[in-house]
C-alpha cells in the first residue's frame, strides 16, 4: 500500500478526469479571473476623465479662470454641479458669451455631460472662476481642484497654472 492510500489521499492518477469537482473548480477560477479583469478594466477606463486642465493666473487678488475638457465614458448622463479648491476662497462655474455685440458672464449651477460625450471649459466659453486665489496660484505651479457631481462623486484633478497670454 502506498503512503497516499494509507493517508486517504487521492493521487492525480486516482482522480477521474472531468469530474464534477474539477469542473466546478475551473468554473470558480474562471469567475475569479473575470472579476479581476473587470476590476482592472474599470480602473483603467474610469467613467469620467479630465484632460488639458489649467488655470490662467492674472496675478494679485484678481480672479483666476480654470479650463479643462471633461469626458464621460459611461453610459449615463453625469452632472457637474460644482468645484472646490483650497487655493480659492470660492470656485464657481461661469459661461462667457456675446449677444448682439455685448459680452457678458453668467453663473452656471450645473452642466450635464451626456453619455460618451465631452464638455469643454475654454476661454470665451464655460470656465471655473477662482475668487481670491492663494499665493500658490502663480505660473509654474499646480493647484488641486475637486470637481463635484450631482451623484456625490468628486473627481480630484491637478490644474497647471499659466500666466496671462499662454
């Protein structure tokens, strides 16, 4: 009698190929692998992506303006409803526009981002207005800005600070 049989162990040769337990084990392993891959894919492809984030510094106590592109890669509408930064006493959304030759700026409470589309915050259009910027808001530095969404999610982004004219 072999040591394996005396201990009640089955050797690989003794276990029937294709047994129900073996199939269940492979199915469980495949399920775990799919979960790991799905988690990795979600991390690699976040539903909200910010690109080209920068702030135009005017210097001193003058307000600074923030610009970026926000892409929604999810299948549902996402609503941007605010922003904050420790380097701004207040950070609000605005839209610049010209109607009949008259330029104006209005506050914007929220901005929807349709599924699989993007919105652009750029000079002459939508932008973030940083009131009473801190001394960190100067060219060559970076400031943190948290974008807030209606569902409670916050997206933290680093914005490069550029001088006027760049």
